[in-house]
């Protein structure tokens, strides 16, 4: 109901996989073992650890340039230091770039320049260029990162999606993500109330915007009054606290202020809004509470689980939940004292189990004192490991060319942009296939 609005007018290291470390559990039957192929082993990043074949023989090598782990015999050159000719050449090239970076920063060149990885080097060069630009401009804008803040590069979905030419996979495709089961009513054309960044006022004010395009959690928004003018369009995550259903400002006494760029277009903005919003749709009033509810995860810090041993894939070992982010768990292996020996997976992943699972089915398990728990630790309840059973494939579903976020198979702690290239028949027929926690929607 728009009648309540009064628009404001403008004024002012890994363990050795010896048999002694393993506990073959289960009575009577043989031990169930995983037999990973060499191709699956290459999908694990080393982080300075030694990887072995399931039979215990060392046979892996780590590329000194990209960090990829693979079969040693397949690596490039006699020294087996690099996985390809490209990495070998990049290693040599980056040595020179590192020396140039040192000179730009006024540091004396060393006899042997330290070789930097591709992405960190480019990040540091970009940070240095940004620092120089800020110094020349004289004032650093709020929200910008200094050179010391660029150790982690944040991907900008809005810039990548641009004006909406690319297609993002809908949130409803991913039943395991927050709001995955409550996204069906979100569509293009919905109106919302968002902060007005074109007000020219010192305080925070709001204006109404319409959803032009959806890409996962992201929505391309356009302020009311711009009509076909896309110059002020912007991408925003619909689950952030700054997005509200129409009527929120009226109920809370918040000011609605038209954008400064189009203030001259209409003399009576209240009449304009009433005419424009009549018959339109907005977010449900409980949308924010549903978002908050969907962000409550059952796994908590210091819960103990059994998880696959990333250095010996045919067995499991005990790990502690260290972080929970969007349903993804950062697990630290129990024997690790400094917290660096970790493993990331989704809480619905088939790689994690309750304490005692290996013993109950006779699976190979790395020996550990599983009965000893420190203060604050607890075994994760068995009911937390229930898996998603079905996926409703009616309506919107994956299409070739869709963009989404997926786990980087070469670095399991990172998420990167991915494109749907081909769908197998397994996911286009019956609706009994499970969604992979390795992928999620944009944003």
C-alpha cells in the first residue's frame, strides 16, 4: 500500500600412511576401501604436504608454479618441478617480474629474486598502482582497500555480470544453499526499497527500485523514475539487510527521496509512486526473517566428525569443526596443533560422518583417541548428517551457459566462477538426483 508514503522534498604437514597408523575396523567382513584414480588425486592442492597412493607408495609431485599435485612421472622435465611447459616458463618470467616490483617499491634488488605466484604477484602490482593513484589523488575514498588489505582478493559479481548479458543459475536450483527452498516467488519486476546512493544528502535515505534481471542471489536493480535509462543500474544481493519490501519505509518512518539525477522529471513524486506501484509485487513481509533463519546452521564450532583423510583418500580420520560459512565447514584434523591441517566441505557432503561411522561399517580409519574430548568439544549428533534426498526439477533448471559458483577442484578452500558447459542425462531425467554441495548460485 503506497498511500502511507510522504516523499521528502529536497532541501539541505601430513602423517605417514603406515599400516600401524590405520585401524581396520569391523568384524568378520573385509575392510571397505576407496580406490581413487590418479585423476581424482590431482584435484588436491598440496599446502606443503606429502601425498601417497592408496598402497602407501610415494608417487606424487607438486608444481612449484601453480601448486597442482599430480602423478610425478607425468610432470615436465627431468627434475619434475613443474606440471607443464607453461608453468616452467611462467616461473622464470615471474622471477623477473618480482625484481621489477621490488624496484617500483624502492627496494634494492636481491641477487636472487623471490619467485611469486601468478595471482599474488598481480594482486600486489594492482595494489601498488592503486596506492600510487590514491597518493596522487590526495584523498582515499571510504571503502577502498590499502595495499596492506589486498592479501585476499574479493570477486565482484556485479562487475562480472555487467548489464545482464550473462545468465546466472537460479537459487532454486540449489536446495542445499540458504533460501534454496524459499526462492520460488522471487522474479523480475518485483519492487523493493533500497538505499538511495544518488541523493546528494549527508544522511541515509531510501528509494524504490525494480528488479530488471536475476542472477542467483544477485539482482540488477533500477531506481523508479529512470524508465529505460540504465546508467544508474546496479547489482545487489537480495539477502543483504539493506533490501526491504515496499512499505518498510512508511512503517518505520524512513525517508523516501528521489534520485538527484531525475529530480526534475516529476513535480509530484507521491502521485508518481502511487501510479507506478499500483498492482506491482514486492518481497514478502517475512523475507528478512526467512533469510536469517536459513543462515542458522546445525553444525557448531568444536563439533567432532569423521572426514576423509585428504592425504590418504581410502580412510577417514577425526576432525573438529573450526568455521561454518554458508553451510560449508572448515574442518581441522584432530592431531593438528596449529590449525593449519584443514579440509573444506559442505555440511551435506558425503565425505563427512558422525563419530563411530567407520567402525560401524568396517571402513578404514586412522587411529585416534576418539573417546577423549577436550572442554567445549562434542561429537556432532548423527541426525545432522541426513542428506538431501530429492531435487524438484520442475520450472527453472540448469541450462548450458549458465553462470554459477563452484569449488575450485585444485584448491578446495576456494570458490570460483564456473559455466555450465554440458548436462549429463543423469540430471535431465528423473528427479532423484541429489544437488552437489560443490556448486551454488551467483553471489
